[in-house]
C-alpha cells in the first residue's frame, strides 16, 4: 500500500487525472455474494477520498449481478465522505 501511495504522489503532480476502481476486492471485502455485509478496505477508501478531494475524477465499477442477474441498484457503498 505504501508503494502505491508513493507512486500515486508522483503521478498526481500536474494535471487532474481520472481513476477507475473496482468495488469488490479493491474497495471492499465480501464473503461470496453477501454484498449487503461487505466491509470497506479503509486505506483504499481513504485514498479514493483523497484523490476526489484533490479534484480528480473517480469512477467505480462492479460486476455485481453479472452472473446472478440480480439488480443491485439499491445497494450503496457506505461512506462518511
């Protein structure tokens, strides 16, 4: 994680960037398909919030529902931000 942050600091010098993140396994941990009880990976959530606060564009992706066909629009990633 420290190496990622170090590299990002170098990248962030200059123009605003767009960052894309997958939710499961990157920003949260899940037990199988139990998305309602997903737990945040706090250092990654903090990093995404810092990037956003610095004016960068953040896009989140997920494969949730990709194999089950279940509509998960009502499931939200909790954030204190």
